[in-house]
């Protein structure tokens, strides 16, 4: 179903007192001091593993192993690929960006 290089969106549930600007479906917790909400993460498939697991790469170069059947994971739609293109990592970004102020 997924192939290396596919752009995917993973919806993460988070909890805090101050949801950020990308928070969706914000609901107060039982005590009312905190909020639970969803945040979309824009990742790319770096590897398809045996057994149906995917190795996903984040924008900052971290990797996450997620089951391909996870209901929070889905392929990015065409309009999301266009609208959020800058939020998806490049597949070949294996190293942190070089410091432009460093001399050669």
C-alpha cells in the first residue's frame, strides 16, 4: 500500500494547557485545566519493513516506526501536498543542514 517516498500525514493526540495554532478538535480535559487536541504531522516513508511496519522520517530527521494499518496514518491528498509542501521532509535529508555561517 505504501511505498518509499510517499508523503503521509500522521494525526497525533496531544495534551497541554496551551494548544498551538495547528491544533484541531480541541476539547477540555475532565478537570478543565488542560486540553486534548489533534495535530497533523507531515512525514515521508523512508522504508517499508516486513510485517507491515513503516519507517517514517520527520522534518527534523528523526525516524518513527508506525504500523501501516494505524488509523491515524494516511497518505497526503493532492491538495495537501501542494498546500503543505514545505512541511514535508525531503527523503534524501539524512543529515542535519550545514551551518551557512561556517567557513569551507
